[in-house]
């Protein structure tokens, strides 16, 4: 008995076309999802910079305009230092917290040291918590505004001059200024 392959039924041609359409749609959706995921981080940063959410602070000095000091109010500012994974640095605040009057200028310092035998460049990324306080935390001078070159074994204290805007909602009694220090590659 000779078996000849039978030709596909006539109904399979529309099925193949439907499968091809479905495949094209799925590929288009995959490309669109990848593009959206790629663009999400920059869009999120822009959104946070505009709204002050997620503790993002401006990466530049605040305008120095006079404002009244509220000596009847005290806000605790906590300072936190974080290192990027496997970062070859020492990095810590000189003081853990300060009691400040909104509207008054204060200065503190963070200490950093290159633990390697090679020159390196670091960059600090700030964050303020709670997120609502970010728009009221004004950095006048900050080591985070520029990259920090370090020679092998070099250590230094890096200043932060800041003030809290008296418009900070009264229920916010503690503000945390946190920095993550990264090693800049290729610089």
C-alpha cells in the first residue's frame, strides 16, 4: 500500500494566516513593551524631579533667597551614607543628625576615602525622605553637584550647606538626607 502525503485541508490556509497575524502582533507588543521599559527610568526621573516624589532633589544649588527663620520650630535632619555594591570607598556622615530651624543655613560634612591604590572618581546621588520633604530641602552647596576625583588612598571631608524651607508641612518633624556614593567608570 502506497501512502501519499495528503494535501492539507483547505481550512488550514486561513488558520496559518491567523497564526502569522497573531505572531506579528505579539512581536509588535514585545517591541513596544521593551521600548516602554527602556524609557521608563528617564520618564520616572523627570516625573520625580517635577513633583518632588521619591525624595529626588534637584541636582543643582538652590536659589539663595532670603526667608524668615522659624525659631519656634525644630526639625531633625538625619544623614545617611550608602555605598554602591563592591564600592572601594569609605563613606560616612561626620554627624548622624542635627536639630535645625527652618529657614536657617546649616553645614555638615561627609567623609570619603579611596581604599585602592589607583586614582578613582566618585559621584554621590542624593535622596530625601519623606518624599514630600524633597521639595522643601534646599542644598546651597553640595559635593553631589560634581564628580569627586580621589588619588590612591586619599581621604577628604566634603561639605553640604542646606536649609529647610519653613513651608515644610508642620507634621514633618524628621527629614533624612541620604547619599549613595558610586565609583564612576570610564572617567
